[in-house]
């Protein structure tokens, strides 16, 4: 199989599965238990938190485990709106956010909040100026993703954070860094965002684990899940110890020679651009600079047919984002592409394991699709 869908999820390395297996079978104590077996697990959980905090560049006590990126996004947005409910009931976000953000904002709209949605330019880029221009005295929250999951566009979070200080220093800033974490290195300390959501399964950890960084400007953050008081009272529920162990091991593995891995992914992406653009009717969409995501369209050949054809040959690519179950992509819609181009958008995404031979095979399958299947549009 040729797996070119690392932005959807990633394979779990054996060392990660082994670390999880040990926790499941031998170190299964509840970290909240008072006897030594439980206290040992508590120490391990805190060691694993420290590993991930180091990669985010924050203090360990600023990082809270969640079940996924979606949970971190929802928690951050709700917590920001709660803290700033007296500042106003206005949110600024973008049209190209993941549904974890868009649908949470939509829910808030139903509860009486006003949401301003910034549109990207034709390349899929969002400028700090366009975001800051929408901020008002009553803006409680700005939520802008770090890296777009369909285009690989990198958004200027640090500039937005800097600009917010001048425009409205009370406005809190959330960034969905699910596609940025360990792909576009950042430091939580330097970035200036108040909330940063990350997810394990995009970097070799199992599904079902994520984390949320909560910065010092967030006072008494509102728990998303009130209950038994885990995660410093902010996210109750017995810690998912095996997933946390897997997350830490995956981060440790990625962190090792990270620059080499990112350089390799960028080289694979550049090679894919070269190979794909040699195919008739195929064009690259957007100008995404993240090393692991490439968006392309074979104008006139519907993406779902391409995905199915390649899939039947064991080549996994996605039609836009795999997260929205066949619904048309809000990201593609926001680019206002010609209909034939928009309907043909596919996403290739890469990991440290992706080879140039994988790209050759994918390019050949795409060329065959073009030559032997009828365009339908
Ligand atoms: N945000 C972005 C940008 C994503 O790409 C994804 C998943 O694809 C998510 C959030 C949701 O993450 P999770 O699957 O961990 O809930």
C-alpha cells in the first residue's frame, strides 16, 4: 500500500504501540490512586506530559491532555468566550478552519454570539491585517488555525498575537495547531497565542489523545468536563494513560532529528509538485508552505472518482479533507475556483516515511486515470 494521507492520520510506529502495551498490561494503575503502584503511574504521566510540553515549548503545567484535537478546539473556544463574556459576544475566525472550530462557532452563533468569518485570498492565504481589521472592542476571541489541513497554508499566528495587543488586548487568541505541531515548529512561549490545540494521531500517536496549551492570560479557565478533578481540575476523566504514553513516545520519535524529517518531507513535496504538474490538466491548488500537505486538481476529473480509482490500486489520497465525510469542502469553496477545478481537488499528504517511489507510483496512477477514464465535468 502507498499511504499519502498523513494529514488524515498517521501510522503508529512499533515503539509507540509497545509503550502503550506495557502500560495496558503492566502499568495499568489509576494515576489518581494513593498506593505506590498508582503514584508511580502519576509520575509517569507527568514525565510524559513534560516530553510533549518540551516539543510545544511551554511549562508542563500549561499543557492539559484531551481526547483529540476537536476537544481542544471546542474547549479553547468555550473557555475564551466564558472568560471574555463581559468584553463582548463577538468572535473572529476564518472560512477555512476545520469543522471542529467552525461548528463550535456556529453553535455559539445559535446562542447569540456574533461571528465574523475572514475569507482567504485566491491562494488560500490569510493575512494578519485582514484578521486584525475585523477585531472590535467587543471581540472576545480570535480563532485562526496554524496550518490549513487541506492546502498546507501557514497562517501568521505570531503576527496576529502581536497585533491584537494594540487592537484589543483583552481579546484572547486560539490557534488550532493540529496540522502545525511537529510540522511547522513553533514555541508556545514565543507565539503569543492563549490556547494551542494539538492532536496525537497526526504525529504517530494513536487516535484518541490530544492536548491543549493554556497560556497565562487565561484566568481560571472554565473546565470543559467538570467532574472528578483530573488535569488540575480542568478536564475531568481518568487519564487515558496508554494513549498518553503513546503520545509521548510518538513525540519523542518525531522530535529526534526533526529537522531532517521536515526537510525530507519538503523534498518529497517538491518532487510531487514536479511530477504532478507534468500530468495534463493537473494543477496545484494554493501556495501552501507546510512540508506535508499538497493540494492539486485534475480539472474535469471528479475527485471522488480519482480517490476511488487510486484506492483500488492501494494508493491512499484524499478528496480534500478526510474529516468531512464526502461533504463538499468549505476550504475549496472559499477559494472560488472554477467549478471543474473545484470538483477535482485532491490532497496528498506526507510523513517522514514517504518515499520518492511512492510519489512516482501515485503520479503514474494519476496519469493513467487521466488517459483512460473519461472526464465527467
Ligand atoms: N483541526 C485540524 C486542522 C485537523 O486537520 C483535524 C483533523 O483532521 C482536527 C482539527 C481534528 O483533530 P482530531 O481528529 O484529533 O479531533
